[in-house]
C-alpha cells in the first residue's frame, strides 16, 4: 500500500507543477525538490516490491514511509484549499487577505522542507539496512505438501461432479491426449474431488496406469517427472541424476508399452507445467488423459478451453457435511439443527469453510456454543491464530498477485459482505483512489478492467453477471475472501470500517494514518455524526445500503459530512438523500462523487472541483431533465458523467484549447447534442441520448449530424420519450456514416421501419444490437444477405414482428438471440441453426408456434441427440440455451414465470456448465 500512497503523491505533485503552479507560486522550488526525493523513494519501493521480507523492521519501514507521505499530502491539500479560497475572492478581499495568504505560503514552505528532509533520511538511512531479501523460491504463508482434502467417507455433494469428470475422462477424444481441468476458488474441494475420482474403481478398467502428482506453487519440473516415474518403476534412485529430457523419454517409453494412461496433477499454478507434462506422453493414439486441479482460471483455459468449473455446495449439502464432520455417523441433535443450518448457510457453499467451522464445534454439544459460533462464522474462517483456518489457503493466492492488484483486491472489501459490485463503479473507484498506475499504451480504465478480469480468472472474485458483450457487469467477494480482505485492508491502512463495538460504542477515527478511508454502516451514521467528528485526514467516505429507499438524515447531519471531511476525494453516498451546502462547495479535492437527492440542477460550484473524474447523480425530481449549470468543460479530469434523467449541458465557453476527457455521458437530452458540445467531448466512448428524438434525427436541423465529431464512440443509445411521433421517422442515411465505430447500439421507442433495420448492417463494427420496445414497426423483417457480418448479440423486445426471415447468410457469427414479448412472431427462423457460433437462444412471452420452431432449431443444432427435457409446472413461456464444447453437448432448459425472474427447473445443469447466470433483462 505504501507504493500506492507514494504514487498518489507523485501524481499530485506533477499535476500541481504542470497545471496549477500559480496556486503554489513562491514555494514551487520546494515542491520540485520534494518531487525529486519522492520519485527516488518511489523507485526504491517499486524495486522492493519484486521481493518480500517477513522482517518486522521492513513492515515498520513501510508504515514510516506511509506516515511521512501522508503528512506531505495533508500539508499540500490543506494549502491548496486555502489558495483556491484566496484566488476566488474579489480583488479587494485578496488585498486584505494578502498578509494571511503570505503567511500560509511561508508555513507551507517550512513544512515541505521538513518533510523533504524526513523523506531523504528515510531513504538514505534504511535503504541498505532494510533491503528486502529475495525469497521467491518459497511462498510467503507456507504451502502444504498436499492440497487440503477431506476423507473419502466425508465427501458430500461430489457424486454428480465426479460422474461428469469421469465421463469426460473416459468418453473424450479416442485417439489424442485430452486434458480435463477442475477449477474453482480456494477451499471449494478441487483436491477432494480429484482424490474421489482417482480412487474410483471405474478408472482401473479404463486406464493402464493412473498417477497422482502434487505440483504446488514451488514446483520443479524434474521432481514432477520423478514423481510420475515412481508409478512405473521402483528403482527411482537410478534416474535421480538424469535431466528432464531423459526423464520425459523414459516415462514415454513406459507408457508406450501399455495401454492409455491418466496423470492427475494436483494444485497447478503455471502453464509451463502443462506443457512439460504433455511432453511425456507418446504419440501412439491411445487416448491418454491428464486431469488437473487449479484455482487459476487462465491456467485451466490454457489446458482446455472448456474446464470443469466446480460448483458450490448447496445449503443442504453444507449442513450434511457439517453434521458428518462434527458427529460422525450420529445424527444432529434436534436443538442444534437450527443454529447448525444457519452456520452451514453462512459457509456459502465452500467445503473447506464447513470443515474449519466443524472443528470449532466438535465436542461442543451446547446450543449456546453453536449460537456463538453462528454469530462469528466468517471470523472463525480467517483466524491467523488458528493453524487450521482458511487463511493460508486464501493467502497463497493473494501472495501471488502483483502489488498493485493486491491493493485493488483488498480495497474491494470496502463494499458490504454479499454485495453485488458493479464493475464500472469498482473500476472508477480504483482510479479515483490512485490505485491504478498510468501506462502509455493503455487507459486507466483498460488497466483496471484487466486487473478485475485477472482477479476473476484467479477465482478471487466471483463473476455474478455479464454484459451482453461478455464483459463483467457485476461481481462479488465470497464471504470468506471478504473477511480476509477486510482484515488485511485494516492492517495495511487501506480503509477503516466504522461499526459499533461489542458495547455499542462508535470507534474513534483519530488515527490520521489508519483512517484515511471510512466505510460506515447506514444504521449508525446518525450516531457517528452526533459526535461531531472533525477529521481532515479522511479522504474517502462510503455509505452503502441494500435498501431501495433512500436513507433520510436531517439537513444538519448531511452538512456535518461536508464539514467533518474537508479534504475528501471520494464521496460515495448514493444510499443517502443528499443536499448541497456551503461546506460542500469547498471540497475541491473531490475525484469521485456518487449522490442521490431531489436535484433539479447541477449547481455552478461543481465547476470548481478541478480533480473530479466521476460524477454519478441520481435525482428523484419530477422534472423531465436536469440542468447542468456547472462549467463541466473546465473540469479537465472529468471522465464519466452519469445522471438517471436526461441532462441539459451548457455550451462550452470556447472550442479551443484542450478537449474534455469525457468518456461516458449517460444520459443527455437531444437538444444538448450540439456541434460545439460534441466537438469538446470528442473522446466520448459511451453516449446515451434520451428525449424527443424526431427533431434530433432531422439530418438538416437536428443534432444527428453532429455525431461526426465522435471518432471514438463505441456504445450508443437512442431512447425516444415520445410514444407517437407526429410523422414517420426514418434513420437518416448519414447516420450509418457517422457512427461507423459503434460496437453496441440500443434503440427504444424510435418506431423506425424494419426496412431501416437492414441498413444497420452497414455498421461494420456492430457487435451488439438491442432493439427494445417499438424500436422498429412493421410485421416482417427480411435482412439482406451479407449483412451484420460482425453482429454477435441480437435482442428484440416488445415488437409487432410477425414474420422474420434469417440465416447464417444474414448473421454469420451470431452467438446470442433474445426475444422478449414478441407474441406475434410466428416462428424463429429455422436456418439460424446453421450458424456455427450460435450458442444461446432465449424466449420470453412468445407464441406457441415460436416455441415450436425454437425446439426444431434445438433439434437441428444438436444433430438429433436425445435430450430429456423436464419442466416443473406449466408456465406461459420458456427459455433454453445450449453450448457445444469439444463435441460434448450441454443443454439447459429452465422455466420463466415473468420477464424479470428466471425460475430454474428441477435438476437443471445450468449452474454446472455455465460460468454465470444471465437474466433476461441483462440483454
């Protein structure tokens, strides 16, 4: 974390010296000296991050660095507020304030020199004494010689999983080597499942030899080969001196003499292990197999693009395992069933978590003991004083992360436990907090998105929902990982969670180093504010709530937030009903603002927030639009502006100078899409326009032609608010020339003709097309041959469409089709089954004939395979999806009760084969 803190200070100093040097006139030389010293410190930390030391002296040095940098940060930020207030005064007021301002400048100069000296001494005095020693050959927290597993008698919930994997091992490709990876988060039971399969008698009939090799983080290829060789010869000592090539040839020779072989690789962390072990198999077309366990998604997909994703235990299976581990063959006492069920549910389907908790319950038949454990389940799981806790298994994955990703991962626990985290929100918070280092070839958002995808691939973050383009929409931390992150984050001063103590007291936030970021529970916010906290050191303030209704505080309480934290960078309080105040207008350092309230305008004072990057404004006003009076074009750092109703934007004072770095504008009124506005926002990637679209779509008078200013536009939404237009409207011909870069297009209530839809095929970059309610009018649609060559996702919703002709000639790479409330559609085109990449089709509230045609597509797509389809009850609609992986078909059917709720059918395979669940309204 010290690295991130120093990076942030370097960034601030650079910005001051390049863009706002007039604010520090008189002390700019001192700032330059400090910048040079801090850059040397930054280089030292970056070099040290390549290694690790368990030395307490090293940990103390890191904290000393953080404290010193925090002091510099506080001194600079406080001075900047004073300097801005001084600059904003009129000429007469500045004259009277000149003496006071000069004194502030002198005081800052003295403080900067003092901090400069402290930084210099820290670096010079400690660089040699505390140089961390490389210990890369050993994992930090210790790695067990074998992965954690349960005894065979206590395996619960893995019978079906084992059968699926065994079937893949036995029935896979007959003549070539095939790899079956089992992947999942720490503690999910990968090794347990592998052991169950390894010991299954069915394998002895299918394979000449079955070998088990534990790999681990600190693997050695030669040792892996020697361990494999042990299964073929007892005279292993004769081969100790041979190199890996000779060992590989020796193993291959033994395999060549017998039938097909299976090697089980447990706990694989790197791709080169897979490449190395593949070398030992002879090319004799016997259908050899490798089964491997890994928690790294990228490693699993490197081995096989279709890994076996291990499922979580159900609540019933978790309770069954808990009972077996605590009572053996005995049943659970009746009075313990209640707390036991609650405990099992809080283990969230992770077998290792159940086993750890069972250890705390074994020999304690007292109901009070069980209730006490029930109240503290997650704390038991991540207990550094308990060698049997889950800490070391989670820590092994955490320790492998690069330092920047470690901080991002820990920061993710600022969200409440069980909270579905919007990916865009998390990414923008990482950026606002200075956790993402800039690079020349990638934007900050791209780097942050890479980090998040990597965390998901490493099974440290759970993917909850995907966007229609396949990107992460929401994610979540498993409760066990959340507790790990929370404890580590507090220990590393990343944030402080404000919640009541055992005696209902509110913890102090006086520590200026540990309490830089606060996360507070809404239920105690009013009590917290009653203490009149004054904490200039606090830079981030978060308040989350799962309730839909806004939490209302008194105006005085809301004002206290502004007054208590004058140097805030992040204000994330969407769950509160917010009001503006005089103190709020002086929060010049704000980078991220997410607020809700009865806002009719965005006041001019927002134009003074020179560091603002993200603004999320949710208003409950009855007005149709919100007027932006702030000069947002003067906010050179503003990247994302979100409002829940259309915003009326001000005209830029000049089109000259530096363009806005706005990437997202959602949503904006059509009348604001003027040439000077879009020219200033020329770097926009996402644009949502909502309002009366008829005038906007007029080629000569409307704003549609101004879209030519947006050369980087990728996502475009046109949402018409007027149900019936005065006259028919067509997509102007210029539209297709103006938005050639658009990859995702959403239309709603635009009421175009289906003949216009054919012209959308001219958009050569279009990958996702969403045609929502009444986007197009008419009874038939026959796309032209050769069109939509890049389209992968098509959604049609609430359409009058009756006849639709389509095939692979119209949609050659279509993957997903979603039809919602197209109740007049007679049939889904049968020829869609000829599209090679067609993976999923979803229907909701469609006609019986459309359902029948979809079943015919299903039969054709699956090439006549026999499928058992069972529906629980009688529903008005249905959806299905299929995917064909390496010749193995996984087919899923689940009933739908309404357009916004998916009801899985009994014994569905949906959650066993799919990486995620897609709800209908995600498309």
